[in-house]
C-alpha cells in the first residue's frame, strides 16, 4: 500500500513538473499578494492598519485560500481526464490515492509556506525569535495541508472545474468572518460562536497569536492536524470510483 502511495505521489510530482504555470502560480501568488498588502499598509497613515497580530494571520489566510482553490481545480481536472478512474482500475484504493496526492502537494506546500514566511520577514520586519518564526511556519504549513485536504474533499462533488467555484465562498467566507481574522470572536452573537470551530483558520489564528504573544492560545495548533485527519477521512469516503 505504501509503495502504491509513493507511486501516486511520484506521478503527481511529474505532472506538476510539466504544469509549470500551476507551480509558478502556487509559489508566486502568495508573495505577490503579501507585497501588495505591504503597499496597501504603507499607504495608510493610521497605525491600526499595520499591527503584527493582523499581518501574520492574513498571510496564513492567503495560503489557505490559494492552496484550497488551486488544488480543488487541479483535482477536478484529474477527474475529468479520467486519471482517477484509471488508478481505481489498476487496483489503487481510496486511501492510497488520497495519501499520494497529500504527499505530493505537501512538498509544494512546504515551499509555499517558506516563501510566505520569508516575504513576511522581508516586507514587515517581524523581528520574532527563531523559535517563534519556526512555530509560525509550522502553523502555516499545517493550514496549507488542511487546504489541500479541503480541495480534495470539495473536488469529489464537482464534475468539472466550473462546479468548483460555488464551493469557494462556502469555505472561504466563514474563514474570513468567523475566525477572528477581522472581528474578535467575543463580539460575535452567541448563536454564531459555534461557527468558529468549523473553520481551520480560527485555530491557526489563535495559535499564531499565542506564539507571537498577542493574546491567543498557542496550544490550539494541536487542533490543526486533528482537523486535517477529519477532512481527509471525509475525502476518502466521498471519493467516487466511477463518474
């Protein structure tokens, strides 16, 4: 089973090597967006628009959004090309296929997270300790892997790339509104407070705030791998063998 998983990962990596536009977009887009964010903050004279507790979670959100969107589209493309169907015919199991995709795209997420961290340090001069920077990197990386899992899960319900787009706001907008990224959680209505727990960005934001000393809870980083396992399990059970 493990050898099949590695075989899937190698095939995906070879495909990524030929899809240079996807790789460039995945790696360059976060850097460009963070650069534009720096330009925006430099244009605003109020210091309220450039606190460190806002910048790092926004960078995590950028990774979350782009990774989720790009992976969902690419995996739907794999489905429409009948690549998944051929793997099932050749005896690959659901867990093996999904594990191979996770391994391959996690390597891309590793580079993406590193680029984001370097861009944050270069543009915003965070001046955190090495331990804090590594902790932030770990949270962003875990969030990227969860985004890959969400992309796989969502792609199971789409028959073409156009059907992916209605799922984008269903995942991204709750992450913006109910994660504490913009509005503190304690200001939300009581009935809406439970929505925070279904958004991975909430756990990432709280963990980042905890590591940077901004009043969050660093221990909540543990919730990220648990969240990822749950999403991967759902993705495995919803992966269809036939279209």
